[in-house]
C-alpha cells in the first residue's frame, strides 16, 4: 500500500481540520446545506480497486493491517463525494479479542471452528480483555486514516452489538434461523445475560478506544435484531444497547467530548420508539420502514439514517434519482442522513452508487433552498 510509514508514528492528535461537518451536524439535528450521505459497506467488493487490494490476502490479516484498512477506507472517497467514511474493519474482531477463533472461509463467510455450545463454554472466554493489546490494530488504523483523510469528511468507528455478536459466537457463523443462539435465550437466560454483559463491557472499552484514536462518530450494528420478537428484544438486546450508549457518553462527557452515536437495529420495527429513547443521537433504519411513519414514531427525538433498499441501486440512474427524491420527501431534510437500508452488495455498479450520492446532494440542496 502506498502509505508512507512515517505517518505511522503519528499520534492521535494534531489531526487535520475537518472541512465538511455536514454529517455530524445532521446527526445532531442541526441545519445543513444538503443532506449528508454515506453507505454501509462503502469500502467493499463492488469496487474493482478493493478486489485488487484484497486479492489473495486473508480477510482478518487485512483487518490487522492499519495501512491496508486505511487504504480500503479511503478508496470510496476517491470516487464519490460521500459525507462520511467508516473505518474498514469487522464486527467479529470483538469475539476474537475475547479469545475465540474466527476464520473467513471463502464462499462461506465468517466461521467459528469451536462455537459456544453450552453455558460452561463461557469459561473459555477471556474475562478481562486488554482492549489496547487485543484491538490496538483497529485504533492504529483509525489514527492513520484520520491523518490521511486530511479532514475531508468525518470518520465513523463501529462495533457489533452484544446480541448480534452472541448469535455469531453460538451459531458458529451466519444463520437464517439463529435457532442455536435463541435456544440459549430460552433455555439458559442467566448464562445469556452473563455473556451479553461480558460483551457489553468489552464493547464500551472498544468504542472509547476508537474515539481516543480519532473516531468522530460511532455506529452500533444490531444486525440480528429482527430475529428476536419484541419481548426478547426488550430483554436481551435493548438494555445492552442502552447501556453501551450511556456508559460511552458518560465517559466521554468526563473528558469534555461529544461524539454522536448511531444505533442500527435491522428489522426491529417494533423497537423504533424504544430505540429513539436509548441515548443515541441517530437511529438507522432498514428499507422495510416507511420514512414518514418512522418520523412520526420517533417523535423528533432523534435524527434518522437510511433507508433506501440496496437493490434499488440495480435500477437505471433516472429511476435511482426518483427513488431518492421520494425518500427525501418522506424523511424531510433536517435531522436526516441518507444511506441504504443495509450494506452495498458486491455485484453493484460503482456508477449507480455515484448516481445515488449525486441524487441525494442535488435533490436535498433544492429542497432546502425552497424551504
């Protein structure tokens, strides 16, 4: 990677001044000149340069290389005028830090050779995780990227949420039903809460480390929220999501820092009201939620992010523009961050991603002018 290693001793201070704070302002519900836009998985396989950079390299080895993560984070910014970047990493670095083996198997995805089967398996996990030692490579990637991004846009740090990580650790990989993980919730509720608390403690330290390293916003991915029913969500997901936000905010407040936090609980329609009162500034939405109803149900308490169907990017460019316009009309331009309702897929055309970004900027500028 063409990154000079002299940058690498750079400490997490004296960062270049931020030139475009539209994303941060929208997260806080302030006025902006256009609606900011970024995409989940914007550093990804839909870009030929990404595939080239990653060719023949082990996925988690790439995650552990700050220079590689920096390069992959910056690639989409060279092509598109996104209003934010998200550090290239993976949610499963947290179970790794707790002592679990995770491998990225081609054609299969993330795989845990020895998943957690019974409550006694919790003894295999590290009780006290030295986050700097185990996840310092993520912090170094964030610091390096903050310098290399040269203040162009803010940098988002992220983590998986406790329930989502728990389900991976028990399922041993992806799953449609998550029945092994849910079996724990019904058969071993106490052990489930012990594991969720362990994960929460690591996540809080991990997010604080990301901010100390230079992250300017944080997103918590509860990707498997939709697998839970409303009662289980309230018991096994929501309290931990709240706890994370509250603890991170309290610690940052002590240091006089204010970093907006986004919660993205995919498919958790039933949880919208609760999520909007969970100490997060922004609630991310998937594409199955109607923008107007989301506004109504969250009662102006939070900014919203989302929620175009990623598959809409397969449409012709004019159609993408129409879909974006309608979405903006539904959400309104204040306290809104445009995004997809899930990540970009590998077979998407980069030009169509460009059309999406352009449409958000163009339509929103017009709408704001006319107000």
